[in-house]
C-alpha cells in the first residue's frame, strides 16, 4: 500500500484502531473479525456511524467466516469482505475501484 502512495496506520487491537479512526479520519479501514479488546464486527458497527460526512470504505478480512458473519458484512454500508489469504494487489485494486466509482448516495 505504501508503494502505491497510501499512508498506512496500524493498531495492535480494535480499541487502539478505533482511537486512530476517530483521530485520523481515514478513507479506508481494514480489519480482521477476530481482534483483542474490540472485535472486528463491533468495530465495523461503531465506525459505520462515522460515515455521515464522507464515504469510508471498510474491508473485513478473515480466514474463516460463518454464514451469520457473512450476512452482517453484506448488510454493512461500504463494506467489502476479503478472505485470507489474499493478494495485496487485490486489496489495493479494491480500494482504487471503490474510490473511482462515480459519487452516489452510499447511505
């Protein structure tokens, strides 16, 4: 991601990630479902409300996903699921495709 001109911020857990999201206002959040302190599902639900002012792409990654988890990911606004392992170029392509789409009402 850095080689393609993106600034990348990392967090050791969901709680620290939420603090970074609130402070830095990123365009993209990449999360795993299983994380310490705040899991990925809770993090997604918490940041979904932060999208009122501008689009925010959330990418949920995990190596295993249950049927119920897949349903909530699909129901989330501006959220993409990627199964591990994945290609870093696929990740970057997904981000670039998302932001190259014509602006539509994504709410």
